[in-house]
C-alpha cells in the first residue's frame, strides 16, 4: 500500500476519513511505486504476457496451484468491518445511510463523494477489494436485504451505483458488485430457482449491473447462489460470458458467493466464466485438481487467471 507519513492519533471517529487528503496525495504519487507499470493493463496485455503455448504437466499443476492459492488469499479480499482473515483488527470507517436512502436522493454527485470516502476507507484499512455495493432489486418491500440495495428500479439503481463504483475504483480499490444476478429474495436463496423471460431480466434485474460496467467501468461482480431456472448463475455461460463479459465488456474478477453448497462447483463455474471462488468449504478445492489433465478445463482455468491478473493490475495492489 501507499501512504504519506501521518499520525493516526487523531483517528477517534470515522468522520476524519472523509478528509483523508494524505491518501489522495499518495495516489497522485503512484509513479514513485513499482506498481506504475501495471496500472492500465488491458486484457490483451495480460494475454500477451502469459502467452499461448502447449501445456506440460508442470503447467497443469501450476494452474491448479495458482487457483488454489487465490482461493486461500481471499481472506484478505473483503471489506472487513471487524476482522481481516484470522487476524482480528479494529477498523475505523465512515458510517453512511443505507443504499435505498442514497438512491432516493437521485443525486449522482453525492454518490461520487460517497465512493471517494469508501475508497479512502479501504485504503486506510489495507483493503484491496470491496465486496459490494449491492445491486439487486427491491422486488418486494419485505426483501430481507433491501437496505443493501438501491431501489426497485433497475435504471435508477444502475446509475447511482455507476458513480459510486467509479469513485471507489478511482482510488485503486477493486469492486465486485453483488449478487449477480436475481438474488432478489433472501428466503431460501441457496438453491432458489428463478423463472423469468429475457425481457424482464434485461429491463429490470440486469440493468442495475449493466450501467456500472458500461458507465462506471466496474471491473467485477460476485456471483449469486440463485439459479436461472435450474442452472446456477455462475454456471450460466450466457449470463457470465455472453452478457457480462462479451456484451458489457467486464474484463475483471468474477467471484462466487461463499461456497456453501455443492452445486456451486469448480468445473461449471470456470467453463461459464467465473474466475475465482470464495471457497470456505472444500467443494471447489477438492474438485478442480481432479481436472488437471483435462485440456478444456485447464484452458478455462488459465483464462480465469487472465481476468484475475487484469483486476489486480488495475488496482493499487
């Protein structure tokens, strides 16, 4: 991380973090760090540096080990309110109102300022990746996590999120919007099958994610537990690769929600476009190594690594 020498004795409340000018100054001095050559990498750059060639046995073991290493390092890839991994740390952060109240302002300038503060909070706490914001829809007023989501309107949700996400990422913090997609009901969301037509999906539920990617250059999402009919969101090639990556142009990290069930699995995910797993359980880490000699899945894992490297190269870490 990059910091200008500063005393933290006066960090008695999170309100100070709104004026973290030392972090802004540090960001301006990015050229003084060894990360400068990485910032601005494109997906093509990542492909070029990794190259294309035939696989050896060592390559296959390396790819599996690489993905497993990324699984293990996810303990530091979250917005830890009270802890990071197994090392307990108290963090000072700025308190905001819930997203529904933010969206009710219809004020994108406010969302930009909020994003700046959240980005500064993450820098102050050594947080590399933010698990948020929440971009699901208020499908019903009784939604269990409506306070985490902007509104019942896909366009409003998407535009408010776009300005917030851009401001966070401008600080060098990676963002994964959640939960992609159709996680609009908390009751039995693990295994929930949602049935809808494509028009409803695109005009309401996906639009809240589309604007942040196309307008705010959002660089990642967290995959939902929910299923499109009978197909898990992360195993839906048309959703992850077809829409998110190919149509909208999201080149960054696509991470699963915490792997608590076996249908959230490694092979289906990497083949559909998932690039990394928030794997507290061993379902994924036990399964993917079994495919180390499968050229199709190994190629998909390699492509997953490209996207993860692209996300890392375009943040400050």
